[in-house]
C-alpha cells in the first residue's frame, strides 16, 4: 500500500466516521417522541431507561413530567443505597469526615432538585391531562443489593384513601400489611394542580436542605456557625415560593370541575386516590393556616417571641423585648452571625435586630396559636399533622 493509498483510506474512514456521527446526531435530533408509560412496572423501567440526562432535549410537557419522576425516584434510590452502604463504614470515621460526606451528599441532592424544580416550574398543562401514573408500580431495588424486597416493591405505593387509623409510615416487609393499608394499583391522571403539588414539595425540600447548608458544624465544640448567609436568604426565597405554589395549588384544585383519577380532590370530586378525604371545612382551615404562614414568613406578621408573650414561642424562646415580635424575613435576610451552640444550655442567639414593635400594621402572627390549638385536641392535631405531611 502506498502512502497516498493509505492517506486516501484514512480519509475515507474519517469521512465514514463523520457521516456515521452525523447520521447518529441527526437521528438523535429528529428522534420520535419517547414512549411514555408510568402506569406499569415494566413501562416505568423502560421509560426511565430512555430518558436523556439533559432536560433541554425533552420535547413535550408529558416527557418533562416523566423525566421529573424518573429523576426523583432515581435520586431516592441513590440516597437509600448510599445510606445503607455507608451505614457500617461511617461508624469508623471521625465525625468531621462524616459531616463532610453528608454535606457533599446534600449539595448533590440540592443541585439535582434545582434542575427538576426548574423543569416543573415551566410546566403548564392548562386544562388538559398529562400521563396516567401508578406510583405503586414504580418498583426499584432501592438499596442496591440486587434483591427486590416487599418494602422496596411498594415504597412509592399510596396509602388507601380514607383509612381512619392509617399507619402513615413507610411500607413494611409484609405483603399482608401492604394489601390492608396501601393501594398499589391506584392511578392518577396528572393535571396542573398535581404539577403544582410536586413543585411546592420540591421548593420546600430544596429550601430546607439549603437552610442546612448555610451553617457549618464544628464537630469539636458542636457549635453551629452561620458560614454562608447567602444560602439562608436563598432558603427563605425557596420556602416562600413553596408557600405561594401551595396556595396556587389549592386554588387549582378547588377550580376543577372534572372528576377522573384525581390526586387531591376538592369536596365535589369523588374519584380520587389521595389518602386524605378533605371536606369544605378542611379547605377553609388549609386556606387560613397557609395565609398566616405566608404573612409570617414574609415578615408582615411578627412572631410573638418576647419574654412575656403568651403561648409556646414566648415561653420557649424569649428572643425579643416586651411589646415586640420577631420578623422572620428580617431574621433570614440579616441573620445574627455569631456561633449558635446546639442544645438548650447555651445562651440564645442575639436576634434583636430582627425584633420589631407589634402594631396594627405589624400584628402578632397567629401561627403558633393555630399550632397549639391543633395540638390541644388529639383528633384535630393528628388530622393537621397528616394534612401538612400530604397536602404541604
Ligand atoms: Ca434491594
Ligand atoms: Ca386534580
């Protein structure tokens, strides 16, 4: 073979390779819509297998919803696998190393949740329905040991609707227990209210994790230091957005006139698989609690945390002078930077800069009072807790 022959062979090879890459690229760019099935175990596995990593390659809101579900369930799998496999190893590590590992993990989860949150925030289904989903069919080897145990099989299953004394814990390794308490076949035809439900959960959880990462924990003195105040401001914003989204979700649920494979049902809807049955009074309580929570979170209502304030907060955390209340927004945006010791023995942090005089335009928040009232009656209290867990 002469040199020129070799060169020509190589250039043909290069051209062929370029063509193949080009075709491959072209084929990917022109790909048919993904086959989406979130209602069977095999369909779920198949759908998630073909999902692109990059959300920008998704072409429809249905694909975005499937993508978000695949990401969240996989995130859950990786967290549980990480937790179980590290449990023994971590026992022998110095505390500072454990803290560093947990912090890295939290940052990883935050990064992923931020992407999923942004995808969810852009969804707008309008009046239409998206995918039919059956979370009880999303079955994954969550701890990565190669076995599918009963608790893993039904990890995402929804508790049966309207059980009076339901066990609200996670599924146990007991098939009979699952069949009594859960509805593994329950299906939801996703609508915009359900998208908002998922979005608010993402905003709350990412907000809480961001909150945690604002602080550094010194494992020698067990002292918490506010190391990243910008993250505290970001957490305030995320949780504030979660409260807004939750309000939009409640409005969206109440505005629905159809009644088919619903998630949260308004008092007129009958075809729901949501574990809690909510009547008109529940919706009213929900509205009041969330309105008070938003006003308190944004510093329009002040927490009665002064030394002589009545109620739980006044007794537990006397932070402000008499006649003053705590402005939560102010506290998050201009936090005290001195170290805060864990446990009740240390002095309370100086938050006086976030204390403001109570006045008709800055009234005391009724949030603590609402929580106490709920706690004082076991029936109402249990209901409220379940409410907050599921409804957000
Ligand atoms: Ca397993
Ligand atoms: Ca609905």
